[in-house]
């Protein structure tokens, strides 16, 4: 099997969450989906190393769906917790960077400080 064959331009982009159940040196990996099915895929370089680090953990795999039902991964992130690049790790791929940025933006919200002094005083009186 050739790792990460070039998919046709019309191939759909996907983002799939599952538990990494196997990672092979030839670029193949397996992901157990929440419904119990297993998805096969291919990855290269830094994505393959990240899958190896996430073995038995939940991962978000970004990539392109192939006609044979496999996934050509071009991005891998943990589902939970921070993702820390270690020494020797490659920088995030464009799809990983976009996903990380989206996660960061979704975590931003209203923070104390948007309230007026009157609203804070009223809340303080209600708590007494």
C-alpha cells in the first residue's frame, strides 16, 4: 500500500474523531469510531508520528476520503487536552493549524469585565 496517495481534486475533506488502535511503519493506521466500526487510513511523516503518540487515545484526524473508504490523513490532533510539539516534531500542517485556531476561537467568550459597575454591585447585593 502506498502511503498517502494523491487523492483526486474532487475528494471530500473530512474530520473524524476516534480512538487510534493501530499504527504501522508503512504508513497505515486504524481508527475505532464511536459506533464501533474501524476506519483504515494512511499517513506520512509528522502525522504518522503523531498518530503513534496518540495510540489508544482519542484523536481528531483531518484528511481526504478516498474512493476505497480509507482516509488519507494530513492532520492529527488529540481530541482532549493540549497538543504540545516536542523536540524534533514538525510544525503543524495547514489543516492542523486551522483546527487549532478554531478550537482557540471557540474557547474565547465573554469574560468578567464586560459588565458595568452597576451590574456587578447588583450581583454582589444578591449574593448576601
